[in-house]
């Protein structure tokens, strides 16, 4: 019976497998192939050597990490207390959640355009700061590192919050009650019970936020200085592909991006396993 049921599921998986191959596996494999070939189709490491030997292109790795890592840490660190506080529901939760997820519906470009309009030198936010005598001259929120970071924070925080809220809401509340009955205060209960159980959700939220922030492109172009301090690695790949028309070099840069993301995610998952394993051992003890 089980064998027959298993064979019956296989046809249902075929469309999903085709979708996975066509939209993910094939493009990745083709990009990997291009990165190791020249324009004439010959095998070469030249695309990677060119990227790592070019100081301007190689620096984009550090620039992108300087943007993506702080933003990701901020989003996750802010999402944890929000999710913890709202895990059992609060008054006005729907309204609060609505405003928190609005940036998801707006999209990257619209958020960037809105920041240029409202947070620019002549925008209402700067006008308000000057009216309140907080600043004498308009503060530079856009066309710099700060503008890109603010944009990514607005876009990434809702994802981290929603993921963590769903995760922490599923934790059995009896665990908190048992901890408090044994004499632990709320702070001890959070760090000893809830936080270790939240670690898998935190790791997933961090990984997804990091991938989004590390692949930043529109925000870095519209709100940063794409030819200077905010020339991220995605811009370097774009320039090689659509300005220099060297898709082989652009593919190599894309593979470097994927490798860095994979390394960071692997480190986060190792941390998750150690933390979660430690929490499990403490619970058994």
C-alpha cells in the first residue's frame, strides 16, 4: 500500500521538479559554465583572476558586506523583541502589523523614490528637522551609505519580523509558565528558554535578510553613489554584462556572490546547530 501511494505521488512532483530545473538549476549551471569560459568558448580561470586582481571590482565585496551585514543584524535584532512582545497578541495588532508590512507591498524602487522625495534636502522630513531646530542645514539622508542602509532596513525588517512572529507564536506557552513556577524571572525565561528555541527562526530570518541585502542593486543606484562608496558587487556584475557586454566576466562575479552568500549562510547554520543542540542538552539535563 505504501509503495503504491509513493508511486502515486511521483507524477505530482514532476511539475515542481520541472519548475525547479528550468528556473533555478539550469540558470545556475549555465552561469557557472559561462564563468569558466572565454568569449570564444574556451575553458579559462581568467574571469575570476580578472575580478580578484582588479582592486576596484574586488573592493565591491567589502563594500557590499559593510552594507548587508549591519543591516541584517539590525533587522533581526529589532525583530526579536517585536516578535516576543506580540507573540500572544496585543491591542491594535492588525494595525501595527499592517504598517510593518507596507514596505513589502511597495517594492524596492518605490521605497527608494519615496526616500528621495521625503528625505531629500528639500523633503518634508528635513524641513521638519530644521523647523524643530534639530539641524541647521538639511541632513544628507540620500545619495550616500546611510540612504542605502535605511532603504534596506525598511525592506528587510518586515520579512524578519513576520518570520520570527510566526516562529515564536508556535512555542508552547506552558514552557514559560513552568519556568516562572520554578522561580525564573521574565529575563531568565527569555534567555534560557525562549531564545534558544527561537534560534532556528532567527537563523532563517538572518539568512534570508542577508541574501536580500547582499544582492542589493536598485537602492545602491538610486540612493547611493553607484560609481563610488556604494558600488556594490551587483553593480559590478551589471556593468560587465550590460555596459562592457562581457557576460562571462559577469557570470564569474555572480558566482562569487553566490559563494559568499553560501559561506555566510553556512556559518549561521553552524551557529544555529550549536545553539539549538546546547539548548536541547540543557533541557535533557
